């Protein structure tokens, strides 16, 4: 498998994971809105389990965004390196 193929496979998996996290975040926020009553965990810890889950899901989405950005930068750098390091063919030889 080529580097580009690896990048695409990893990028696809990260995008699927990000989409799943977005869906989870939406569901968590809807559940939080419908469950605005007292939470014993919140009274003890200062943050409800729902709030903690929402915060962690947002962090996961941000991590996916960072990974996708890194992959995009690495992919563009790979393309630049490959095109600049391509050997020149000797005279009379087609590449």
C-alpha cells in the first residue's frame, strides 16, 4: 500500500470516528437538556457525569480535527517531497 493509500485509510477512519463523536455529542446534549434535575455526582464532584461526558466528547472531536490537520499537512509535504526528489531521466530515456 502506498503512503497516499495509508493516509486515505487513516483519514477515512478518523472522519468516521469524528462523525460518531458528533452524533454522540448531539445525543448527550439532548439528554442533558431533558435531565436538568439534581445530580448526586455533581453535588460531590462539582460536575455532573453528563457534563463530564460532553466535555470529553468535545475533546475527542478536537483531537480528530488536529489529527486530520496533521494528515493533510503530511500528505501535502509528501507530495512536495516526491515531486522535488523525482530523479531526472538520462538524455534519451523516457520516464
